[in-house]
């Protein structure tokens, strides 16, 4: 008769793991732990929104009316119950103190939880311009479900909106409000919308297409103040004043000019912070029992605002917490896409270049197609595509792999279909090696 296999963890007290933050980074970590070494931990999660975990990327379709809240929930409360994860959710369950001496966290309503290991995933906060009128009724951010609900309510009651910032969130907010019937003007301090993701030529194509869809733009425009109304509009937004004196009427103003890592909790606990919570390659703070990941961290000088690196961090941290290896996080270029129906754009890496780089460009103005691939030392270092983004992942593969493109240079701008046969043949029959 075979000897029964004993569970080495049987009878052992589980390690107490507390997670502060139930956003996309924190929830991805939970999913990874469930798949790896879940039995090792007794997990408690604190989130300051009254839901399970939802897909923050889908806030734009939620605003536009293409999705409802149930559509964007990734893991509902029942998922936490099913996996015996204790979830404290809601504004009163926001953690307000980390007691590192007694290794416990304390929430706004006094709930406490002890930890052996603590993970901070407090995300980021929208940056609000420190200008006159920024605290008026009608000034909003676009960061969570509560913001979306407030914007929908405002759109149902008002006509004119100004969105400050033509970045990803700003343009998505602008289109969502426009779809809901508002007259929307986008105010941007640069001459190029999405200026961190697009060059001037691609930006002009994007601006033209969005104008055709009903948006108005004020470019190279610095917002000086938000003007309050009088009478029945006292204390409420009436207009936005630009530095050159222009006045733009507005019933609501959406601030969408960027995010800042939310690390005050860690800072108050005297963890080392600079632009964010400073972490090692295994996402560990200088306190060996405390880790951090997501938009609240700083890793090798970088902070993060896109989902792909957050998910990579979650996988590395799960590997470390599960003691399955020595995975380390490394920052890689992340592609950008705009979530506006019918608009295709893709950018990755350094597509601007300098005097030491060169660019391959393809244009088809009749179809509003523009492609630019930037090269340095016969390697792809960046790409920006507008109108036809099918080959975006291919260019990113070349970039990530530091592929020498000399053999496919004439075909490169035309993408994977023409380049892969050449690369495959070269792999089978390397130069200088007999077939």
C-alpha cells in the first residue's frame, strides 16, 4: 500500500498577508497568488471603493455608455469569498495608518489587521492644477467609478464642458461627454494632442479626426483660472480663462492633466519615498516585510501609469512571495493605445529620435494612415502608427528583442508580412553558414 503524501503546510499557521489597495495591480497579484502558493497565506485586502475589483481601463466605455458597471467587474465579492480572501471595501475601510512596530494596519473606521507581510498598492491620484477656481462645484477628475457617475450626472444636467489636458484620459473623457450630448472643448498646453505618445504629424491626424466627431480644441493654451458664476451659479463653474485672455464658457471642467503616485501612507510610515515608494527589483521596500507595486512605486527612477508594467510587477512579486524563484522586475517600453471607438493609434519607445537616429516613414493621406519607425544602429528603438496599427506588436517585438533589422530594412515599414519570411530564412541559413 503506497505511503500517503503529507502536506508540508498541514498544521502550520498561515502567514498573514495584508494588501492595501484593490485596484488592478493589487488584484492581479491576488490572481497570481491564487495560481501559485495560495495555501501559504491568510490574505486580507483593503480597498476604498465599495466593489470587488474592476477594470479601470474600461472607465471610458462606461462613461460613453458602451458598458455598465457589471460589464467591467473582473472579480466580484463572491470571488474573494470563494478563495477565502477577507475583503474590506468602502470609504470607511481606507487604511490611514501603517504601524510598522506592531506590524498592523488601521483603517478610517478603526478596523485593524496584523500582517507578517504587507503589500502597498495605493495607486495614484489625479493632479489638480493649483489655480484659482480649482475647488469650484463642477470641477472634476476622471479616475474611478465615482468620477464617472458624477460626470454622467453632470452631462445630463449641463451643456458645455471643458477638458483640460489632451492626453489619453483627457481625450477619452472628452469623447465620452461628447457622446452624451455635451459641447466639449479640449484645452491643451502643447500644440500636439497626446504629445507624449504621438509626433506632430500623427497628432494632427488625430486632432482632425476628433474635430470631425465634434470636439473643439484650444492648443498651446495655458489655463490661467476657472471662473466662478454669480447669482444662481455662485460657487459653480462658469468659464475657463486662458493665459492669453480667452474665455471659454463651461458648466463643468474635467482635470485630466496627469496622475501622481499616491504614497502618503507609506511616507507617513517612514518608508523611503522619492517620486513614489522606492522598491527593489523584487518590489521590496527597505522594510523587508513590506512590498509595493503599481502606480504608487518608483523603481530605478521610473514611475508607472499604464497597466502592462503593473501586471508584470504583480507576476514578479507573486513569484517572490511564493518563493518559486528569483524573478526580478525590469522596465520595458510599453505601447500606448487610445480607447476611442474607430480610432487606431499605437506608439512605443523613442519615436522622436535625435541626431544619432533615423526614421522610416510611410504616409497615405487619402486613408489617414501614417507609420514611422525610428532606428538606431540598425535596431528599432521606437514606432508610432496612426490609422493602421496591425504591425504595432511586430515593431515592439523587434524593439524588445533588439533585433538587427539590416536584412529587412527595405521591407521594414511594410511590417510583419514582408519581414518574417526573410527573418525565418535567415534563422535557418545564417550568413556564413552552409545550408
